[in-house]
């Protein structure tokens, strides 16, 4: 009996330690970004993903770059990522953006053979792409073009001109048709134009023409950024730089379709927030880690919400009372004890009310002081 105990006790200890270490080792999730460097979007996306996963999985990020750099560039990026993930065996790969999804479809079996893929930050891909991908599912990111047009007129009812900025790609041409349809209720007092992409005048835009257009937007206008990745010469451009140019030079606010450009001077739009996209991706990843097949999952889109930049809202004199209850506001002045980030419209209205009460108190004190001065002078 003693001999048996000598063997059994070490066995139990070893089994317990093995179990502890297996629990402590979280499953890895590889996130491949379409961008070359971190941005406000990527930071918020990964924050939502990591928060949603908690201690269940760790996250490691890889970076690509503009999709127009050719096969040689992406072959080089493949070699970089191959070295980066050489000692990592991710349980799931999450792609952020269309370039990353295309890259993984091409190189997955070399980088992450047999690993399920969750696509994010793109509209619903072609069914053939998903079929080729196999164990793939995703979080489609709908673009609320019509809702953003309606937001423009809710915030600025006196808008007379909506200036659509687009690069003339087949995708943005579809967006233009949706924007034109959404404008129908407002055509009695407003128009929508697409400089460089009007019917019969489709010469396109470049960086210089974008500056010219921005300088000519009327004060009672609005800029609707539908997407601009290539100029009229086919050269890749930085969309964030285009939005910054529009916001800096235009006398009217800029509206857009994704949270990606909210740090570039845009006033807002009806859009999916990066953190919400990441949090939803985390739910899908957890299901895969629990043993569910990615190929059998039905993609579920995140619902867009109105998002506004409070700084831009103030700049254009738009009262917060025009915001709907589900609006998220960013860059709102914070009290020292309050965390930064997006807050609800109710909080915005509360802040606005507090400011109004403070101003009213100052006016009352001034009037009381003036009245006492007049009495003492009599």
C-alpha cells in the first residue's frame, strides 16, 4: 500500500499541475490588419476584441499595407508574418478589412493551415470567396448611406447642397445611387452633386481637385464622404488625408460611413463603431473555440448607430437637442472624474443643461450685483 501511495501522489500532483498550466495557456487569436500601422480604428477594434475574449484567448496583431503595392510587396509581408507567427499556433484568425481578407485567402494554408477565419470591417463578401475560404465566417459591416443622408438634414435642416466625394470605383458608384435615392425627400430645397463624377463629366478627382472642391463647398452645404482610395490617374491615396483636407478647408461639415475616419475632422454619420465590431468578433471567436464550425455559422452584422464628434458639432453651432437618444458622441468635454470616450446623448444633454444653468447663475449674480450697486448709489 505504501508503494502505491508513493506512485499515486506524484501522479496526482503532476496531473493537477498539467491542468493548471493548460488552463493558464490561453488560445491565441491572430489579427491581421489591412493597414500598415496602428490607427484609431485598429486600436478600438482590438480593444473590443480583447475585452470580449477576456482571459479566454490572447491576441497577436500583424500588419499589411495598401493593396496596390503588388505581389512582390505582399510576398514580402508573407515572409514577415511567417517569421512573426512561426512559434504561434493561433486557434482563430481575424481579418480587419478587405485587404487582410484577400491576403489570408491567398496565404492561409501557408501561414495558418486549417485555422478558421473570421472576416471583419468589410461588407458581406461574395459567396464564392467564402466557399473558397472553407472554414470562414464573419461580421459584415453594413454602410448606412441613406441613414447618414437623413442625419445630415436632421442636424442641419437648412442644408442646400450635399457634395458627394467618391473615386468613381464600381463600389462607390453603387453608394452614389443609394445617396441619390435617399435625397428624394429633400430635393424641393436641396441638391446632391458629385464633383468629378457627374453624369457626362466623369474626369474624377485628385488631391488638388479635392482641395478645390473643399474650398468651394457653401456654408449651408454638407460633404458626404463615400470613399476615395484612388485618384483619377489610378494612384493609391490615403483616405484619411482626403477627409482631413475636406474637414480643414470646407466651410461645411463632413459626414461619412465608417468610424475609421472620425479622428480626421469628420462630424459624424450612421456607422458601425470599431469597438463594437471587435466585441462582436469576440463572440464569434468564443463560439469557434467552444467547438462550433465557422463554415456553419450565419454571419451577423453589427447594427450601425449615429455617431457625432462633439467638437465638430459645436464648431458648426448644432444644438445637442437635435441628436437622437441612440447617438454616440465622441470628444465630449469631460469632468475630471469621468472616463474619456463615447457617451450617450442623454449625458450630452445633461452636460449642455449644466452649462446653461451655470451661465444663468452668472447672469443672475451679475444682475443682483448691479441692482445692489444702484441702491447703494441712491
